[in-house]
C-alpha cells in the first residue's frame, strides 16, 4: 500500500486513464481474443507507467534531500572552483 499521497494520486490517475482505454476497447472491439490482447497490453502499460512514476518520485525525493542538506551548496561550490593560480610548471 502506498503511503505517499502524491504517488497514490498519480496511481489513481493512471488507473482511471487505463480504465477509460479498457472501456473503449470493450465498446469498439467485439472480438473476444483481440479485446483480451488489447486489455493485456493496457495492463502492461499501467504496470510500466506506475513503475516509471515511482522511479521519478524516488529520484526527486532523493535529490531533494541532497539539495536540502546544509552542506550541499558549500560542497557544490567548492567542487566547482577552478584553479586560477598558475605556477611556472603550468606554463
């Protein structure tokens, strides 16, 4: 069970969208084997899309915690410094 309200909301949206597709298939596709095949494909799309959403939310959450770290910006700026001091060996 999902405890993240954003994830839950997105999964509900995905389910409602996929259910609309299944209803269209039921309405416009009288052949049972073709209908079953299309519904299987819709189910696979649903699983893939939910996995993609979960991965995106996890990545965003992890990056958010990294950026929110009190040392992030200092460490980032320190790592971006360019050596402007030239020695005779550099020339």
